[in-house]
């Protein structure tokens, strides 16, 4: 029986077409489900950084990291699970909120440090940045107002201190 758990990896790659597909294929072949994937350019325009959150058997993770490192255009791959890192994600939440509910929705948003980024007569869009548990707690409280739409970025992470992630 597999003991699946969540792992967070950072992968530095050459900013070229096809790199993402090759990395995703390595995870799929080993039975890991990618829960979250964020890709962005780094300070150097020819290099991108991926933050991958994946669920799977920890005994296969070492093999996945070694296979990813061997891929053309992969510069670096590190598992940050259990390390001292800052992990955040952003969510946009569209909530049904007419005039009667608006004050209570704004109170929930304020409690979680979210901000209102759009408002109509019948809805609001809130933007929140935080860790996964905090965002989940806010979403749980907002369900009573009917969440119309939800869009999340996925996790991004950075190691604490002076050294690069």
C-alpha cells in the first residue's frame, strides 16, 4: 500500500518550448499527481522557475528528482518538503453578495487580509494571498454566500535567508 504525501519542488529550467511537458511526463509515469504548478520567468529572461506541488509515494520521489535533473534544459531540481521556506498562493473568489450580504462578506475578507477588487450590484471579487490553510478557511466561511467562481494560482515558495532557493 502506498503512503502518499504532498511534496513541493522548485525546478529551474531553460525558458524553452516543451520543457514543461517533459517534466510533467516524468511525474505521470511514476504515478504522481501534480496538484499545483506555477511557472514564471526569473530575473534572467532565458531561465524560468517552476514550483510543483505533487501528491504521491515518497519512495518514488528521489527517482523523479533524478530523472527530472537528467532532462535537457533542466538546470536544478530540489524538494523543499519539510524545509524552512515561505509558501504562498493567491486566490480570486467571486461571491454572490447583494447589498444585504456585502458588509458581512467584507468583514470575512478583512479578517483574512483579502481585498475587494471588483463589485457589482450582485457580486464581489475578493483577492487573498496566504498559505493554503488560510485560504481554505476563508473559502469555508464564504460558502454561505455562494461562491460563483474561484481561481487559484497554486503555491510559490522561496527559501528563507540569503541563499537562493
